[in-house]
């Protein structure tokens, strides 16, 4: 089965676009395109999916069916999730997935709010299962 990352890379290559060219065509940040193609983004917001589909000349449903579906019901109170977010923001390394115990790949996304204030947003994904913080 093809992954979301492989699908996006192949479609982009078939259209003769660079990651930057696709980003411009989709009106998305090139970093996001690179993260999708690297397998770091496994679940896309609807607007991102629609813009990406437009740029790749495909149906958004083709992209959606390749996204990872994940379930966080086992984190009922959210305490584990919030703890992980704080650890990521504080630069902790060696974090493990609360679902399967495999290593987490973490990063901090820098975003700006409507008043142009920098907002740091912790992100993570498991190296083995579908767990992610987005």
C-alpha cells in the first residue's frame, strides 16, 4: 500500500513540480509539503487537504484515504498528552509513545496568531504506530 508521503511525492514528480513549486501552486508553506513528503504529517486539516488536492490535480478523497487514522481515546483525561506537550516544549529528548512505547519524533512548530505573536506548538509522531500530537 502506498503512503501519503509516497503519493504526494509521485504526483508532484509526475507534474514536474519541486516541493517549492507545489507549495506555491497549493498556497501552502513549503515546510508543510516537505513534512508531508517526509512522513511527518500523517493527518491533514480539511483546508490543507483541499489545497493539496488542487495542486496535485486529484480528488481530496484520494489524499484522505491515505492519511493515518488515529485514536486518542486511551488518553481520556488528556493528562498524558498535556505532559508530553510540555516536555516537548521544554526540549526533553528520548520521549516514548504512550500507546506502544516506541520512540517519538518530536519538533516544535512556530506559528503566529492573528496579532502576529509567536506561538510555539509541540508536535510528535510515533516511529511505529499511528500516535501523533498535531
